[in-house]
C-alpha cells in the first residue's frame, strides 16, 4: 500500500528525476530572488518602498494613501530642485554682472593706457627703440611663470658720423 501511495503521490511523473531536478532549480532560483528583494528593500530608506516594489495592498484606500505619500515626496523633491535651479540662476546672473563690470572697467583702463601711450610716444627720442610701439609689441613675450610681459630693454641707437 505504501509503495502504491508513493507512486501515486506526485502523479505520473513521481519517479522522473529530471522533473525533480528542474523543480529544485526553480525553488533555488525563487529563494535567491526573494533574498535579493529583501536585501533591496532593506537598503531602501523610503517607508513605502516595500509596497511600491511589490505593489501589494490590502485595500484601494491603502493604495491611494501610499501613492499619495509617494506623490507628496516627489513633489517635495521637485520643489527643492526648482528652488535650487532658481538659486543657481540668480548666482550665475550675479556672476555675469560681475564679469561684465570687470570687462567694462578693464576696457576703460586699456583706453586710458592707450591714450597715455599716444601722448607719450611723441616725447620719446627718435633714436630710441621705444619710438616704434608696434615693433615693441611684436618683440614682447608673455612669461607664464611670472605672469607678466617681457619687453625689450630700451636702447638708444647712436649713429656715428664718419
């Protein structure tokens, strides 16, 4: 009787080893997947993450409450992001205004220096290498280490008559 029960319990495939092995693999995969879900839920810091991941609710009111909480959290994050965007835009606007004022001030300083050079150039002796400003500009080199221009030394060219 026991032998007949063992053969009948489990149906026609009770003795099929391949089927038993397949069943064990499915069970093992399901257990591993369940452990992964549990680990993911524990890592999540949101209260409603378990229901959001599993989508299991006891009633429609509970589902509405859970989704309303999620909606409120998302709206709060959206408001925070919008505030951050406004702050960044304001900050960039202030920086832009600062850069523009710096550029305007530097342009005025450059114009002053150019006008001074134009006035002083006529006072420089003709036999000095500084009488030709374009030549001085071509011979000047920017030094990265010191952060300033290296300009040629002033030289007075004396002409000797025979």
